[in-house]
C-alpha cells in the first residue's frame, strides 16, 4: 500500500469499485468537448503564448519557451566557420536516430544512397523507444483505411493536412507488414493473427502492440537494421546538428554539427538533408513534467526555421492525460493508454467515474485538469491528481492479465511498493507530443529545396491532437517516405560547389531589426537539470521553494 494518508483516499476507490465497474460513462457531445477544451486545455491559455516577431511564421503565436528558442542567438558565428573543410560528405544526411530517422536511413540506403546518420545521443535514444501502447493500422476485415482516416482526421479537430492523413492511413497496413518482416514481435493469437485493441478516439480495434513495450520493440528492430548496414549507413553518435547549410541557390546541402561531449564543430555536406529530430517535451512548456527522452528539445524546428522553413501548428502540444503523478521518482512517466483500453477507469477523489476513459487525449487531459482545479482531485505532496483504477483490469479479464499485457507498467510501480493489480495509481497530464512542427507535403518536402522532414518534427499529420498509436505509425510511414524520396532525389542532385551560412547572418540581422535582445542561444541541444536552471525548476517539484 501507499503507507500514508493516500491509503485512505485509495480505500474510497476500492469501496466503489464494483459499482464503478458496471457504470459506463456516456461519451461527451461535440459541444461538451469543445467547452471542456476551451476552459482547461493548456493550449488555450493565452498568456502562455506569444507572437513571433521574425521568421517565416512572423505574426503567428507560439509557446513562450519555443518562441525563445526560435528567436535566440545562433550557437555559431558564421564568419568563424570554415565551410571549405568538409568532415563528412554523403548522399543523404539524416539528422536524428529515432524511428523516423532510422526508417529514412534504411529506405535511402536501399535506393543506393550512401547515408550519414547523426544523432545527438545514441541511435534509438528517442521518443520512439518510450512509446508503449501500440501502432495503428486498419488491416482487419471489419476495418478500412477510410475509417482510420475519419478517426484520425476528426480526432485532430479536422486540422490535419488531408494528403498527409491519407498517406498515413493508407500506408499503415504495408508498414505493419514491413515491420513484421523485419522481426518486430507483435502480439499474436496462436494461429498468427495479429491481436488488436481499441485506443482513445478509435472506432475499431486497430492497435497493434508488443505488450506495453511497442516502441522499444520497433526501435530495437530498426536500430539493428541500421547497424547491420555499415557499408551504406554511417552512424555518428553524440553529435547534434546546430545549423542547416545551404548552397548559393538557397538549397539545403548539409549541416553544421557539434559534438555534444567536446563541443567540436564538424561540417557535413550532402545532396539531401532529412530532419528527424523528434519532439520538444524537455522544453517543459508551462512547467509540465514530460514523458519524453532527454534529447527532446525542438532542435529540428529551430535550425529549419532559421533556414527559412515554415512551421505549422507550432502552438499545439499534446499533454498525455495519464502521466505518473506519484511517487516523485516517476513523475511524468507515461502510463500507457493501453491501461485504459484494458478497462481501467479514471476516478476522482470522491470515487466517481467522471468521464469515459477513452475520450481523445486532449479531452481526457482537460478533464483531469478540471477535476484538480475544481477541488475533486486527490491531494498529495508530489502532484495533485486523479486515480486510474488499475485493479479493474483483472476483474474484467482475469488474474494475470496485467503481467501478460502491461508488464512495464507493473514493473514501473512495484519498484515503489505500489502493486497496480491491487491498488489504483495517481495520474496527471504529462507533456507528451509536439502536434505541430515543420510543414511538409506528402513526400516530406519542406519549402526549402532538398530539405525533407519526417516524424514528430513535422507538422500537419495529426492536426491539433494526435490519437494513440498514430505516432509510431507516423514515424515509420513518413520516415520511410522521406527515405524513399531522398533515394530518388540524390541521383539528380549535383554536389554543391559553394556552401553558405548567409541565411544565419540574415536571421541575425532580422533579430536586431526587430529589437530582440537576449543572451539565450539555440538550438538548446540538451536540457540542464541543475539548481537555478529553468528546466530543473520546472521538472522538480519544490525546486524553487
């Protein structure tokens, strides 16, 4: 048990469990959802956003923390960078070693390209590795890509770019087949049929999973595939891209790289550049904890923006409704949506089921924030929260279900003496996903020639809210598409005769004209969790007290 005053709070949930198990909360109407989002979703808090003063999205709003990075000083002074000294020359430069970057590298190499993959941590140190619940694909007889399209497009508030959503859902079945062929160990019935489940906002059971290690299993397989191709894919770890390099025609043709351990600068020249740098959770927007990996600091958005690439929905973030809220050691860690798809319900301090557990993520996150703000949350010294009644799972499906279906969740909590088979857990929204990003078309092109983007760094695939299971799908679908496109492009692109960072100088001039004065430099590269540092103060409760 919790061993403190929370034991009494948990007893209220236990006393009402039989009653709540039978109770089915009605789905909210469209108007009810809109009202809940308007009042409680973090994206709707006007004071947490500012108008961009410079760049391709000048005049549009962005989160305060992102705007600071987009308008900050570059890490380098172009006149001090020797672009004549080339450290790496390749056909395709992939920036980022997560699911999108590795998928892109694999497909570009299959087209005959020599690929350089640079990643600021190690290959696989990415949000892909941390995804748990599953990957969507409409590949069952009672489903179709058209139905998947309606769910994804509607779940994103009809803000997604139709051609991107179309590509996402129509490529999904073939992506599952591709991953299965590479060796991903999906959950299957004895006869080999894929096991599929519901996710929030899905009208069919189309979630394919590997227990609750789905992202880790997919990332393991993609990483191994990359490392098994040393003749075509060169991997450079612990190296961040800090500026895009252009040629004299304004086309992308490489990147300025920085070793994150030594700060040494290296120059990479390429015919095609793919940004696959992932998300931004370590920016800790609005002080929220995050489920993201250590390197998720929006680097790709910053370097693309400085190069002139346009962003889309940069003001839209996803706060996963169920981040761990107790104990401190796992604050913000993801509690996969699969827990709710198996039957666990969200319960307030009074033991009431106050919302359907599989509303879309933005709706459920807003619902939890409402319960806490209106005094129906469970008070504790880490983060006021609501209960997620995990013992319901085995009441529905039988003893052993939790260890069979969500072993990672069991292990995460049992370390701290909380047995999720017998006790409910405390949850509160955690900063989880960057809905917006660099604007792309269906073949991953940006408005900068020869600059492609794939995965969480892109914007438009999910509109302004993402459904569970569409992120792992996104990184593989569009990672592959970027790799395929780069594999075509590099054959017709002549190596740049002149490398330039003039766009960085122009950006600096624009900053000065706009009166922006700051010592902050970007991209951030890595967060710093030390006393007196903003990331520390945001991520660690009571740090400023």
